[in-house]
C-alpha cells in the first residue's frame, strides 16, 4: 500500500537563491526565496535523478583545475 501511495505523489524540483535543490509537492506553493527548477516534475525518484544530474553538471562547470592553483602558488613575485 505504501509503495502505491508514493507512486501517486507528484513532486517538482525547486531551487533556492543560494542554489540549494529540494523536492516540493506539486500542489504546494513555492516558499519565498525559492523558484521552480525548469518545469521538472514527477516521482521522487525522477526528481532526485534530475537534481543529481543538474547539481553535478553545475559543479563541474564551476570547478577550477588544480593546475591553476599550483601555478598561482609557484608564481614568483
């Protein structure tokens, strides 16, 4: 019975102004400081997979190569 109930719940992915991701029930109003992440909605499993994909893609784009740290540390003044 519980699995059937969980399958009927529909979530959406919301994002905070600080780039934190969360699942939110589709029929609930988004809290202040949060917004819908694209039109992503579905089961909890689908939404979590979306968050994982997007979050790690963003982190890869934000990452600075280690070589840049090393070259800055070794640069003569």
